[in-house]
């Protein structure tokens, strides 16, 4: 497996383009602020407090699908800022996009501590039922049509794939894109994901399940939002920047486990351990240091899971616990389904601008439903 990233774009709370976002993260900046979307009561003094999060500037008035559309279209502008769309053979181009699970706010009922609220949420879930595949497909088609129109992308809908999920959604999108590239079905793949936890219903869900960082939960997550997309091509057909300067994706892996944060079980680290073991085996032959970018977000479950996985894997691959680790959520908050794409863009920028702590990087993601994924990147110097 070997594809190159020939272009990338990103929109985050630190900037409306890739360069500004990555520069801000490198400088240790953050723009966490009161969101003005939801107030929660502090149990100590009874005062109502605004939830703090990492919102993208200028997206006032948007919620739900509209907010995702605004994020994605802004990122497409950044992605193609230096490219002539007229020179692209769109018939040989595909779009692979990760979007948040539309049913996520009905999950995690086991995490709710208030028994009356738990019963109410379970009843609401039973009454609402499950969205049928037809309903999901229709919603995806409507979103895709609007995005292609707003972003002026002359792509055929049949060449577009939408993956619904959480943090691991981007990894699935990358795998699908690479399969299409290697099979020769397309020459160019636009791959990325978009999500926003800065949504009233999502914030309420996070608060009710005890995951939101606030006065009553100082170790929870801070919500964020982002979109990140990149163009992938095989080295022999790359038409963007020089392959000698490009970052290569050389590995994609996934692992699943039955127990998860949303199931209410304690972390055991089995799925993440398997993922890190597979990564260790793959990169052992290169004999190089690796920079790890993980989607740790401040939740105790994720921290405990990461510690258990490191302990298990270190017996076979001791370097796993000595590699430098970066935490994008410190800069951008928890960006949900966009986390993998954001981490990959950060790694690509660091590798190409030569401030990465190693010539190779692992972007490791863990969804709260038990799915784990990773993307392995290498600088052009290692591929020569």
C-alpha cells in the first residue's frame, strides 16, 4: 500500500485553512470559549454556566446538517485554492467522506446516572425506532447534492461514498479510497470527514451521559468541530505537488471490540492493543522512530484504555511507550468523526515542513462504539 497526499484543506477553530490551523496548533494556541448554545447548572453553587468548546469562527446561525455543509464547503475551498478545477478529469475522480452517525444521540443510555432520565431516554429510543437504510441513503444523497452544488464540484454522485460513524469513519473512508485507486477505478480520490459537536442536541446528549467537560465533570471532553479533506493519488499518476515532497500513506488498519464506552462497560484496551500491535509489526521493518497522534480527548475511559493498550503492546514492541505522542484535541477539542482527518492533516503538515518529531507518523482513532482505526504516514525521504 502506497498513496501520496497531493493536496489538503482543513477548517478548525484555529483557522479557516490548513496552514493557519496547523500553525496555531504547533504554537500551542487554543480558542476554547463559552459557546452560548447550552447552559448547565453547577452543583456546587447552583449557578448556570455556559458550556465551553472550540467553535469555528463565522458559523453563527447554522446547526445540524447545515453546519456540516458549511464546514465541508469551506474546506473544499481551501483544498482547491491552488488547483485548477478545469484541469481535473472528474470522471476519474471519487469522493470518500466520513459523516457523523445520525443516531448517535440515542446511544449511550447505560452511561446516564439519573434512573428516571434513563427510563425516559430508553422509551424515546424505542418509540423513535431505527432509521431504515432507505432513510439514511436519502439523507446522504440530499447532503451530497447540496455539497457538490455549493462547492462547485462536478462529481458524479455514483462516484461518491459516504461513511457514517465516529472517530474511525475517516479510516474507513481512506481504505475505500485506496481500494478504488489500486483497482484502477479512479485516478484521484478526495478523502476526508466533517463533524460538529457544537450542536444543541449533541451537547445535551454529552451532558446527560456524563461525557461533557463542565463544572460537574472536570475530566470530560471539550466539544469541537472541524472538516478536513485531502487528495490521494498513486505515485505513478500523481498530478499535484512533487511526489518527492509529498507525504505517503503506507498503512491503514482497523480493529473492533464488543465492549465500548457507550455500552457502559469498563475499558479493557483489547481492540486498541490489537491495532497498535499491527502497526508495530508493519513499521518494524523500517527501523524508524514514529510520531503518534491520538484522539485522546480528556475522558477517563479513553485514557485508561490507552494506558492498558500501551502496557500490553510494550512487552512486544517497547518503542510504543517511548514514541512522542501528540493530542490534537488540546488545540481543537473533540472533533468527532473529523478527528482522524484532522490528525492526518496535522501529521502531513509537520512531515512536509520538517517539524515532526519523527519521519513517520501514526494517526490513531478510537470510536466510543468500540471501533478503532489507524493511518500510517511516512515522509518522502523514507520512501526513496
